[in-house]
């Protein structure tokens, strides 16, 4: 860092202070505030909220100890510098990874591997102080870069798995919401790399500027991510299936499950519930989720396709009713009434089932 005071260095210090304040405020907000400033009607995972609070808290502390270091010491060969680098390596990455993995709600992976792979960075930082004649900074940065690339590849696979899990368990899936997690990952990794691999005011200032929208994006994701693990549905049927408990034949079992689905899902129009999960459906009809999945497979379909077929059928029936009554028809509104909170999701499902777009189908009716 340059020692002389310049307009750019002043801007850097102002941004550094603002970043510290924002991180501290978001830490306190996520940790202590029971209300929600964004999407108050959505209940996000409490676990994600705690992880994000920890991330903002550690970021605020890191801002404080590094600005104090460069203000009073600025000696990158000192023991304090090595210890601060070691603390950074062992504190920030695990919380950073934990926050991102918690967004993938069906993936509770352990964090000990990230602690293990970051330990060499801390050891190398301490050795650099003990062995100043040997340049260990470059190997440490190369190792960190390899870890960043490996984690990005890992997250691509994890996000794809998450998307498949959502498709199997939720009939109304927004892929853009799934991949927003990956977009956030790329931004945060690039931000951390700017801090780690640059030592000039220009790049550090750019990193600080990029940090504000990324913090806002992370807060928005934490506040608007619906908790998919909560059983928010009150079952229509809590009865247990006596027939299934007596090991019936596959044909009788399939027939019985089909009757339960007709009674507790189709007749009651349960399929119109947005974000209806396979677990919630199994609770509603009183059939074990495993048996229900087997039933869909035996019928040559899946839960995802079953719910979409019912919703598309509802849309078509309602469209024809309104058309016969010469009432105004708004496709977007009718899609919402059919159980979709996103018109793009409905449009994709409709085209897959009807082999034509919504607009083309409506023009032919």
C-alpha cells in the first residue's frame, strides 16, 4: 500500500469504513431482528439466517483488524501479520462455504473438509514469518487459487443436484432462483480473490465497491429463500393405509393409492397449492412417501409430471369455462389460479405437455 495520502487512498478508507458498518449492521439485523424487511410473508431457513449473520460478523471483524494493522504497523514480515492471515484462512472460508451450502437445503454436507484444506494456508502463513528468507507467499496464493477453482467446480455439481432435487419434490420450480446461488458464489469468490491477490488501492477499491451489491444480493437471498423443510401443510387425511400394511399385491396397492390420490388430491384440488411437495402430498393422502414414489414410477410418470398434468388440466378447463361465458381471460392470472407462482414455469410446463406455446394454443381455441 502507498504510504502517502492520496484521493484514492482516502476513498479506499471511506469505502473500508462503510463496508465495516454495513457488515456490522447486517450481522446485528440477521442475528437479533425477528421481523423481516424483505418478503415478510416468506419464512426462510433459520439455519441460513444464522450462517449469513456469522459471515457478516466475521467480515466486519476482519475489516476492523486489518485496518488497525495497516494503520499502526503495516509490517508484512511481522508475527502479527502472519497470525492475521492464519486467522483469515481458518475463519472466513468455513463460514463462507457454510452459508452457500446452507442455501442448498437438501444438502447438509460437513464443513470439516474445508477446515482441513485451509489448514496448509494458515501453516504456510506462519512459516513465512519464521522463515523470512524463503518466499512462501506465492505458493500459498497458488494453493488458494486452486482451492477456489475446485470449490467453484464442486458448487456447479451441487447446484445441479439441488435443481434435480427440487424438480423431484416440488412441482413449481424456478431454475433462476437455484442458479442465483451460483451467481452469488462467483461474485463472492472473485471479491475474496481481489482482497487476497492484490495489494494496491485501485483493485482493493473496486473490490469494496463490488462488495455492497453482493451484500445486498446475499441479504435478499437469505430473506426470500423459502424454507422447504417445514411441513406447512395440514394433512387432509391422517389415516394410515391398512391395506398397504398387509403387504397387498402390486396391482391392489397401485389401485388403492390411485383412489387415495383421486380423493385427497384431485377432488380437493390440493394440487393448486403452490410449492406442494412430495412429502406434503404423501402426508395428505396418508401414504408413505416411498410407496407414493413407487406408484408414480409404476404409472410411467413422476410426481413432478403428475402435479403439472393436473394444473395444466385445470388451466385448460378454466380457460374454456371463461371463454364459453365470454368473460375476459388473462393467462398470467389463470396460471396463478392453477397453482403457479411463476408464469415462466407454467409456460414451460404447458409447452412440454401440449407441444405448443400458451399463446399458440389459445389462438387455436
